[in-house]
């Protein structure tokens, strides 16, 4: 020890001379770490040497040795931190905590001397004096009581000092009460108001003063500490929990104080006495955990010399030493048997042998029983006639795919279960495939094959056929075959979903046969749906019709695309249009550019053509472009043709809206800049030239006398289409009206507010459609 002190003094002297601060450290104390991790029972400390420095760099004898608590080990309920520890012949006083001290067992912690949770100390270094900090915290989740017999410094009620979520009582046994730092609100585990503080040598007036201070007042209570005299009873709260209904364990304090099976009782004992209690197995359960004030002591329990119970097994004993307050004992049981419940759904039964007797659980019923731990049970699942096995469930979870089933000669399924649980076998009617066929005169046949037995079912036109399909077995096969002629096309749906693409076609042209074959439950070519099982219930619709091809028309903007059918009728839509064309038919596709734009390019099947020399492309007087398509123009291999019109702006003009009304009430048009125009049927149609940036365009028909029948957008009835307008239902003095916001309409458009008895039915066919509108628009454009 003398050599060690000499080494310290040489270092300190070197630092003083180097720093050149003669006399500046007089009567100061400098610390040096002597040894870390000094074990003292279950406690670990760091020890520091403190030297006193006097004038003239003279050294005095060591004046103070400091021990710092670093950790608490072991499983003790109560831990006492002593006032001092011995190391290398010297006595070190315990005075600080450094780092996080963690232990899950400590129920009561006592500090015998002064303690500081945050302490700054000067330290010896080669260059002179430096400061270092000891900062400590207690993380003791099961701590209920903490006792300070000395002074307490730098204490906080938060994660930085006391992180003890179950703390109930703090005892300050010194007249010098601490000055707290931090507030209860800083404590992340929210124990504010749950802790009682005990202080000594205070009057009631002094206690009231403490209760009013900011931090002190957030204690649950501040009481004067008065040690309980011997002979005062304390409460022992005991709860024994059962597992399955009526199955618990045995608990006993003495012959007259016990709990058998389960329940809660309040016992009492003398304070500071020792309390011994016993637990043992029940008839079908064993103790799983035994908690004393939140700590599981079952691993610490021992076998007593004699069994205090009658007709019980595996007794164990535990003694609580020096019971100092109310104590809580909780016993959690664990079954010695597995609980089973076996249920059968409608359409089948489940059978099993129990104690040598055959048990049958019919559909819609269940049966419960118990087996010893580790024992398994064989179940036989039997569907009723016209039913098949569907799914197998354990505790509400579908375990069909992870359960092994063995098929019996009679068609039932056997499986083995273990570990307890609620088991349910469900059944479903034998699946049926319903086939409906429309059109064509070729053979349509559904074939079911099982082993050497083949069952064909012919599907005639307009006569649905229902086919039973029993549960799939290895080697089963089903096939659907459809014959069509060269000028026919087939469409197949399954449960409403188009599945024509899952068929193989042979040969590619001429008279053809569409075939689908499945040799497993999941037909992989039905991957457009998840986990389709072709053995499940299904409705197939087979439609054989005259062959057709598809015309697709697109624009690069929002130009109006109109299809003129062979009969002269027309359909119009912005941006894109689709139509079927049959053999021998001719379609005219019209493109109406937006105002201020013109056709700059045209593509067929996404390849450009020479628009100046393409005879099928004609520019009309109204500025639209027509393209004529015949059935034979579309290649057989593709079965479709794509027409694309590319338009570009030829002037600074924006979009054009035409608004027409047929009623006597006014139509109100409000633009995004706030301009507003109102008109009625005395003005046949209004044209609005909009800029590219103008997005809001509202049309509001006032309905006072006339009744609005419908709203047309480019000839299409959009009265109930929320994509183009929103019905506000507002009311004014002039009558109710509806606001239609056509801001989402981007191209040249015609908006018509059609009242009953419309005067714009120019062809007198009882409706206002695109042909009526076209005549009016062409007339206006000519006048422009």
C-alpha cells in the first residue's frame, strides 16, 4: 500500500510542477481509482483513494477512501448496502452509485450510510487536476421498499435515478432530508402518486410543509416513521389460480390455513416472524409458478421432510424470513392432463376410442375429455352420404394442410392428435359443376376419369348440366372439350371470371377444339386467381358465337373518338374507344380534335402511316378525321387492330366547351376566373373557349319550373356519373338546383342540359344523342 501511495504522490507532484500553480490546490482532495469490481458478497464496488493537498505541495496521509456501488447480483429478496467495505487492509466508505445497477429479485434495498447518485470529483492526472462524474441509477423492477439511513443527494424520480416501477415505500431515516432534482412527470413508468414516503423526527406542521413542496406533494403520502411494536399482525394475501375448470393445486400455511384447488384467502401472521408455506400437486394439476411479492420462488422451494397434505404428490416448502409487512403469495397451476374437445360440422361425424368404448360425435355436436400429458388419440373422420370432408381445425386455426390423413377402405379419414386443444372437422356437400352452353353445333363434353372408369357428360345448347364431383384422389382427371367451326369464337367463364385463355387450341385455324385438362386439385393454369381448386363448386358458361375482331382507337390527348356502326348509329368517348367488328362489317372511326389542334400523325398497330396518301383516312368539313376499317383489314393472328391519332396544337387556343339547354329556366356557367354566364333556351348553344390552365368549369341548371331529365356529355348520359359532376343539393330562393363540376373533362366537349319535351331532338327519335348535337355544333361552327 505504501508503494502505491508513493506512486500516486509522484504523479500528483509531476502534475503540480507542470501546471505551475503553486498553492492553488491547498486543502483540496484528489481521487484516483484504486480497484474496480471489488466483490463484497452479492455487491460489486469500485474503490477510490482521496489525498489531501496542502500548501507548498506537501502531502498529508490519505484522508478519505471512497467505495462506489456498481452492481447487485444474486437472488436475495432483501439487500443491505453496508456503510463501508474492506479492501487491501483499508476501509472504504460507501458514498456513491455509478452506472445502472440492475437486479430483478430485490424486494427491499437498504443503504446504511450517506449515498450520492450524481457526484463530481477532482481526479489526479499527468497534466494536473481534472473533473470526472459518478452518475448512478437503480433499475430494480421488483423493488417495493428502499431505505436511506444516511443523507441522500441528487435523487430523481425518473429513469436517471430510480427506475423502479413497483416501488411503494421510501424511508428517509436521517433528519437531513434530500433535495430532489427532476419531477414525477419525468418518470416514464408513471409511478407518480403510488409511493409513500416515511420521515423521522418531524412534527405534523413540518409534515404539512413537506406535502406542499413541488416534488414532495406528489408522493401518495408523507408519514412519520414509527416502528411497529412486536406482536402486530400483518396480512398474508394468498391466491391459487386454477387451470381448466375445477383443476388447481394445494396450498397450506398450517393445518388450519389452506386452499385446495383454487381460490383467494386472507391470512395473518406476527410481524418480523418467519412464515413457512407448502404447495403440492392437485389431482390433475401441478404448480407452475409461485410468486412471493412478485418474485417466482418455485425454483427455490425444497421437498419437506414429511408430507403435510393428504392424498397429494410432490409437496414443496418455502420459508419467508422476517415478514416485515403485508405479503402477497400467488400460485399459478399447470395441468397434468391435456384437455380435448372434438367437434363435427354438419354433414359428417368424428369417431374415436376412449377407455375401450367407441365414441361418436355427430354433426353439430362436440365432446370433451382428458388425456395424460404426452398421450395421443386417433380420430376417424367420416362424411355422410352426399358430403365430402372439407377442413380440419385446431383452436380455430385451419391445420388441414399440415395434418396427415390416412384414407380407410370405407372412404373415411384417420388422423392422430396430441397435446390437447379444440378439434373440429368440417364437411361440405359433394361439389357440383354446373355447365351452361350457348350457341354452336359442335360437341361440348365434360369428362370425369377415376382409375379405369370414365364418365362423359355431353353439354347441349341451352340445357344446363349439373355434374357431381367427389373429393379428388390420386390419378383423378377431368377434361372439358369444346368444338367450334372456323367462323366461330368461344368464350368460357368460371364463376363469372373469363378463363378462355386456360384452354389449349388445336389446330390454330379452321375448325378447332378448345381443351382444358386438370390432373390435380389446383389447376396451375388458373393462376389468375389465388388457389383455385377445380374440384370446388363452380358454374361454367360456354358461349360459342360468330367470330369477331376488336377495333381499339386512341388519341394522345383528349380528342373525341366516335365509332359509326354499320347501321349508322354512333358511340363517342374521349381519348379511347373500343368496338367489336364481325365478318363482312365496316366501321368508320372518327377523331374530333380539340379546338386549335390538328392531326399530325396516324398509327396503325403503333406503326406510323403516310397520312397524306392513306386512302382510308379522310378529313371531313367539320375538322374531324374518318378512318374506315373492314373485318378483313384486321389480321387473323392478332384478332385486333389499334388506331392511334396524334394531335398537336396549331394555335394558342385552348379547349372548347359547348353548352346547350332545352328548358325555360336558366343554366349558369361559372369559370375558374369567376366569370359567370346565364342563359336559357332562347340561346340555343353557348361556346366557351378555355385556356390550357383553366381547370374549373361549372355548369349549374336551375330547376324551378322545368324538370331536368338528364345531362349529356358528348352524347353520353352522365346524370349519375360522379366522375364528371358532383350533386350539391343546394337551394336558393329561385328554386333548387344541382351543381355539376366538369373540371375533369379535358378535351373539346359538348354539355347538354336536357329538360323534358326537348326541342333539340332534331331527328324526332325521342332522345337527344350525338347525331342531334353534331348537327347543332356544325351549324355553330359554320357561323363562327
